C-alpha cells in the first residue's frame, strides 16, 4: 500500500494531537490564582461621607447609595453593620482602587 505525502503528514498531525490531549493536566486547585498583597485592604478616595441616622443599617445604606455592602463594611471597620451609632460619620465608598 502506497501512502502519499499528504496522508503521511495527516497521520503525524493526528498522532501529535492525540498525544497532546493525553498529557493535559488539570490545574492545581490548591494554589490560589490571585494573591492580594494585603488581604481585605482597598484604597478609598474622593468618597462622600454620611452622618448616620436613627434606624440606619449598613445594608440599607448600601442599597440607598448603590455601593457594595462588603466595601461599605471595609471602609468603616469600627461601625456595627446592624446597629450603627446615630450621629457617627461614615465613608460611602464610591471610588475604589483595588
């Protein structure tokens, strides 16, 4: 049986494709894909402030100001998210450098 050059080349290509798929490894799930330099630290700038009123919660303020609840907590770490003290000034994180 006589093979043409094209058929031989095609056999080699198919062989290497098959060999390549056999060697594919699953990525290591134990290693993180991204490691922040300082975990849970963000730089907040040019942000408005807000004076807390009676019955405010950080969840309600996050919805009202259209900001993330998590970032609101990180921008104000010493404020209780469920019962914040009335009259206390907090930062509303509008612009964040990650």
